[in-house]
């Protein structure tokens, strides 16, 4: 059963994204599993997050890290059983932790029985559940997403001697959402998990559900109709559950996925993330404020989802060519760090393991309008392994301690699903949860504190934002407001100390209380409010009229 | 007495907001609203196109404009509160300050240098607000050698009309080349760039309360770079268009050029005495520099002003010039206009003898410099007459010949300097 009746719970959420496979192996077979994850729920509760986002855990040939689903109604045996999942879900709910799971609506694995049936003959009843064509020239205006591996969105099927449509890898055929039986079947799949108590779905690759000739086959009205239908059914039968959109689009195009508050509850703000990295490297707030200026208002019940890093590459699709070149040069100097149109690195290595920058970026993540997501391991500053293929370098085992396999598994190291990080800087001997717990000022301890302060007020999750534009462009300042509560956030994006004068006249008479140390700063008067800030420092001030 | 400050408090506040920069472009102005907007837009476009990743600022040092010049400069800012037609990675500040005192390019340059020093600009360019033909490429050509090749001073090379810049071609260029040993075509630039090292060195010179710190300062900067053995480079910029304006004041121009050259020779004899051969200075992208459109020059008036001026200043010349030079000058004044010819050698010796007279201060130094004006008119008349029908090659050859003469006569200068007359 859902743990609270507040329909807007996702606005106050702090989400932790993890792979079951990467988190903790209870069976000693080298793969993380649900029983292991259940054992680590106390850790997550202690960290302070209140929502877990699970990567796909379905049966799958794992050619795309589980996004190639072969059966929607059970758990991949390497992660355990359906019963294990249910136990994990109950244990999470008991700790007031909600669970978001992946739902890939756009495509399946080519190993899925539906596709096997579909390709078996042109007259098969499930033939029309996928998109087939005699030619590979339909939908010509559609871009190829995985440029590094795919030459076309069509693949030839030698069995039924037609082409099938795929927006991602050729082993991931797209489902045909024009087929009414397919729609009903997919809703049944969703109901299966909602009945079990899952709190939310992250719907993967939503812009690509429907295809139409003469379009770019993205964000089509028919796709929105599909989403609206799913949402209406869910609100009717499972009130309080949430839909999160994965749609790597410009904010203006994303806006449509909120519609009138009757499509998605939340959507990832993809273009903001690279611009946060850009802003810190350029020491200039312009990229951040510009993209937020272009971000449209969304319905009150909706929310942006913000993240610094995730399981994919740091995507650079939503930046200009000039910005992409800059990001590559600054954050992916080695060719091996680049993948598709992005950078396959974790947070700490991206920021040169600079604690101050890691704190600043997390401070911005937690204080900007939206719901923050922490990618597993980033709370202890885990590194990446660019020598592993695809995006596997950011999906290495969680580092729990400095012992056998970093505390992840009792299996022989060669049995692990992925090599452990071993280098002297990011290796599990140096970076692990246990060592972080030894010190009050470790990154983990600091993250716990940050999350606690974020959660202590609804302002960050639900409040309005108003940017201040101090003449010093290295300083990003904004006011978050909800009802009578006001918070001033000031971030120094620069590697050097800065002085900044803030125009706080509208808040004249207020006293500033710094939220981490609870220290009182001078009252706001008629003059511009002068702050001096250390390199990459940030302040969160509560404004008190006392 | 509190020590004098260069930058106003308000300007310092604005500079704090700008912070450390890689590139600073200075625009000295005084009532330049007609052209400054266009110039600053081109600078902005140049910075965004050629140095998109650099932390840059445009700084206007204004002498008290009343025509909205400063507002036009500030309008070129690109930040997160304004919408720009050009995509920029960074905030591009464009700020303006009014310096203390009367309008003077030297004071403006000092303000720009002080700002560059405070912001630790790695490369700094200064462009004239009157450079209406300034293209975004100029910014690359000026700053590129500083940033990429570690040049300390980048001087411009323009396409000029064959009768434009007569003082530069006949006096400043030959003297800089022959005496100081540095072959730069525009030693007195209005568009140029320099490194932080040269900028700081120049800012710390004790000239700012003197005339060379107010007028002709750009020439002094070139000379300081030569004397200090800084790395100098030239960049071809293209045509330099000029506004239609009142005829320039030749006395003022002579003070800013000959006056400064003589002063520099006087102050730093060790820097030029030992120079034997002029060093060639590399020029990026250099092309022919002479344009040949028809231009009307009132030669008759030049002739009259020359003969009248020389006659008037006869007593002054007696104390400046040697007898042979004086006699030769008198001979030239007797030539009829149609046969008039002021020879290269006489011109070189005259200039050198004026330099020596300045060094010895035989009369008031400003009088010495002013006395060169009528003689220069004679030299200019010869240049115009000789090159009336000349093409580009012939003109270049003529300028080269003048420089050669100045170089050949340098031992004569040294001999005079050391005591002979």
C-alpha cells in the first residue's frame, strides 16, 4: 500500500537511483539482487532519501542494461524472484521509502515472446504489435539516436522478410502503439505492478511511441493521447501514483508532456544538467539562467526532475555545437570518455574529485526548482571506468567497504557482473561507505546533512523561484518562496573568492539565517547586501522577519 | 595627502563584478556617438567569434562625452538579463567609466591599463572609436599573436591612401626604424594589442603626470616596448577609414610624434645608440598597404606655408641647425614651386639636428618641436609631388629610400649627439 495520502508527494521527494544488479549481492553469485537491496534499505533511510528509482529488473538479454525487456511481468532471476521484489517493496514502504520502477513502453527486446511471435509470420495475431515495413524508406525525417552504433532506424528481419522499426538498438524493436490490443496489454502490465504497490513509473523514451509519415516521429499528438489515456486510467484506479517522463527534449517541447496536468506528473529537465557543469567550468551563471529563462511554467501539480548524473552518458543533445565542443574539451579530454552525443563519466571524476565543486553542484541540485535525483555511489564520490564498454563504466558495483569485493559480493572477483574500481583514487579501498562513515566531515556525512536540510522545508520542492541578477556574473543567486517562507540561495560558481552585492530591497528588514550553521547574518537594509564568498561556496539563507 | 588613485570607486565596483579576465578590449572615447556603437558591435562580434571561450570584457574610458557615447558602449553587454542576437557561452561585460580631467588619449589608456592590471587580463587590445571600418577579424588579428604567439605588442598595418599619414611615413616610421632599430609601419597606433607583461610595465612608468602620459602615449608605448626588448609583431588589418573631420592640427601632431621621439631619444640614449641594423618585425597576413584613389592636395598652399614658415623662424633655425644644413634649407626655400624638391638627406639631417637640439635644450623644447612644422611641410610637399603619379611599388620604394637615408645618416646623429656641431 502507498505510504502517504499526499498526492503531491513527488514534489518533496529526494530520489536515489540504483541498479539492483550493482547495489548488493546477497546470494554470492556476483550480481546484486533484491534481497541484497532490502538489506541495504537502512543505509538509504539513513542517507535521508525518501524515494528509490530502480533501473529495469525484468528478464532481459541485458544487451542494453535491462532496457531490452523480454518479459514485463516478472523479475530477472539473477536479481531474485517476484516474491523477493514484493518483500523489498514492503520493506521500503515500512521505512517510508517509495519506489519508482522503469517501464519501457516504446520497445522490447527482440527476445521478447511478443516479438518472436510477431516475426514468426506476417499473419501472426501479434504481427501488428510491432512496426513492420517492406521498405526502409518510411519515416525518412526521423533522426538516428545511437549514432555510434546504428546506421538506420530500420532493421531487416530475415525470418519474416520485412523491415522492423527501432529507434534505439536494432535488437530493440519498437512497439506499435496504434494497435489497440497492444495498448490494453501494456496497461495490464502496468496494473500488474501498481497492484503490487509500486509508487511510480519512470516511462522510458516516451517521445517515440507513435510514428507518422512526414514527421520526425517525435512528440506527436498521438503519443500524447497514449500518455493521457495511461494517466487517466492510473488516476482512476490508482490515485496517488506518479508518472515520470524520460524525454530528452528542449523545455518548450517537454512542456507538452505535462499538458494540463493530465499527462506526466514529472519530467526530467535534460538541458539544465549540462549547463550546470558548463556554468561551473565557465565560472559564469549565464548558461544556467538562460536555460531556466527558456523553461516554461508548468501546471501546479507538475514538477521537474533534476539530476547531475545518471546511468547514461551526460547527454549533450540539448546544447549548441559550440557548447558541446566546450563540454567535450573541458570534461571529456580523452576520446574514451565520449559516447554518442555525451560523456560517460561519473560526478566525482567529472569534477576532478574536487570536494568543493561536488558540494556546490549538489547544493544547486537540491535548491533549484524540482525534485533532485542522486545516482548511486555519487554520495561517496565513486569513480568510473572508461575502459568498460558502452555506459558500463558508470555502472560498477557499489563500494560498501574496503574488504573483499568492496563489500558488494562474496563471490570470486572474476564472477562479478562488472570489474570493481581498483585505482588508488577511486578504488573501493579508498572510496567506500564504511570509510566515509568514520568521519563527520566525509562527503557522505555532508550529503546526509544537505538532504536533511533540503527536506526540512517544503520550499525547495514546492516554492517559486525568482532569480537575482547581481552584476557579478560568477554568482548565481535566487529566492525560493512558498507562502510566508522565503529562502535565499547564493552560489559562487568561481574557483576564486568573490564579492557580490545583492539587491534585496523587497526583503528589507529581514534577518538572514544561514541554514547549515544556523548563524545569523546582518539585517537587510536599504543598501545592496554585500556578501563575500569563498571559492565554490554556496549559502542557503532563511529570511526571518524578527 | 592620500596617494592619487586612477580608477573611480564606482568603476572599481564594476570591475569587481567582471572579475579576472583573459581578454580586455579598451575603447577610449570622447563624443564618438557617430561611430562607437558600430565599433563596439564589431568588437563584440570578434570576441564571440574568435575567442568564444575566453573571459572577456569591453571597457570604455571616456573623456566626458555628452552625446550618449557611454550608453552605446554599455548596450553591447551580453548577459543573462538581455537578449542577444549572437550566441555566447559566457557573460560579456561592456562597461564604461569617465576618467578624471580633460579628454586625453593617454589618460584613457592609463585607465584601460589600470583596469587590465586589476583584472589580470592576459591580452589587451585598444581600438579607436573612429575605426568605422573595424571588422570582427581585426580583434583576432590584434589579439591572436598575443594569445597564441606570446607577442607583447601587436601593431596594426593598414591600407592607407598614398597621401594619408605623411607624418608617419616621413618621420615616425623612418626614425623608429633607423634610430631605435625597429621596423614597424605604424609606431603610433590607434588600434593595437599588448600583453599583460607590457601593460603592467607601461602602467608603472613615471610618465603619467607628463605630456607623453596624456598625448602621443601610444607612440611612447611602442618605444617602451622597443626599448624594453619586448616581442613586437604586426598584423594587417585592412583599410582604415576615417571620419570627415576638421583638418588636423599639425603642431599638435608634431608634439605627439617628433616631440615624443626626441624625448625618448633624450631619456634612453643607451637604448638606441648601439643599434646598428633595424630588426624586421613579423607581419601577420600583410598585403599591399597603399591605395591610389585620386585625392586633391593643395600643393600651392603647402609651398607657401613652407616658405613663409621657414622665413619666419630663421632666427630659431640658427640655434638648432648646423651651418651646412641651414644653408641647404635656405637654398631649398629659394626653389620655385614647380622645381621644388626637399631631398631625403637634408630631411634626415634636419630631423637629427632637431633631435640633438632637443637633447641639449638649446631653446625651449616645445619651440624646437614646433619649429619643425614648416620644414615638414616642405618635405610633405616633396613627397606629394614625387608620388603624384606613382603607383604602389614606387611609393613603397620611395619610403624605403627615406628610411635608408635615415639609417645611413645615423652616424651623423651620433657624432652630433656626442658633441660635434
